[in-house]
C-alpha cells in the first residue's frame, strides 16, 4: 500500500488535491447561492416546507415564486396548478396560498401624501420638477393642508396634467 502511494508522482497528487478543493469550493458556493435565493428569513418559514412539498413536482421550485401578485392572482395560479394535476390537502393548500400572498405580494405603488410629503417625494411621486415640488411645499406652508385635487392645481407653476396623471395615487390625509 505504502509503496503504491509513493509511486504516484507528486504533481499528480497535487493536481488531485487541487481538483478536490475546486469541486468542494464550487459545490459550497452553488449550494449557498441556491439557499440564498430561496425564501429564508425566519418569519417566512411557515409554509416554506409545504411550498416545497406542493410545488417541486413539475417544475423547479424557483418557478413557483417567480412572480409577484395579489391574493386573487395567487389563488388563480394555485387553481391552475391543481388543473395541471397538483395534489394537495386542503390545509397545505391554504398554508401555501397564505405564504405566497405574504411573501410574494404584488408591489404596491405607494401613495403620495401631499400634505406630508417632502419635496423629494413629491418630485419622484408625481414627476414634478424641483421648482414645482418646492412651490407645493411653500403653498402648503402658507395656506394649510390641501383638501382636494383642485387645491393642488392652484399651486403656482404646477401642471394640471401631472396632477391628473397621479390622481389615483394622491392622498390628502393630514
Ligand atoms: C402537477 C404539476 C405542477 C405542480 C405540482 C405545480 N405546478 Fe406550477 N406549473 C405547472 C405547469 C405545467 C406550468 C406551465 C408550464 C411551465 O411553465 O413549466 C406551471 C407554471 C407555473 C408558474 C408560471 C406562471 C404560469 O402561470 O404559468 C407558476 C408561477 C407556478 N407554476 C407556480 C406553482 C406553484 C406556486 C406551485 C405549488 C403550489 C406549483 N406551481 C406546482 C405544473 C405544476
């Protein structure tokens, strides 16, 4: 035995060790990346096991949470998967649905609170110019909170079209 080992040239032995290290490194990197992509924070844990159970059979697990949508959307997706042949107990179905709704929710466009917003928020939220955002704040400081879209349109220099374009996202909360 001893003799056979010593008969292997050192360079080959080294190459073998290097290769092993490279493979080990590759595997650990690949595994940790895969883990990081999976939902992993503690609060997300409930439902993760059920998600794996229900959703790995037909496609990669990643596909199951590749989209973001609201509860109706996830309900429809789940029903579609059932139609494709997904088997599930009622309890697992509900757990997974709740998990998806909670962790893969549609991105909500935040409201622009015109009576609280900073100049920057007004600029980005309503695509205002810096001077217009400043004018809104000046007007607000001078005249008190805006009550309606009509109020907002009174701000000197403001373009009514920009206010109209953002009207669904405006909040007049004080
Ligand atoms: C019985 C097989 C099966 C199971 C189990 C399954 N799916 Fe699917 N899923 C499919 C098929 C078939 C498609 C469409 C073809 C494709 O994209 O691979 C799909 C596609 C999707 C898509 C892509 C968007 C779409 O609507 O086509 C999402 C999202 C999805 N599945 C989510 C899930 C979730 C979440 C689960 C677990 C709750 C799940 N799937 C379990 C069969 C299945």
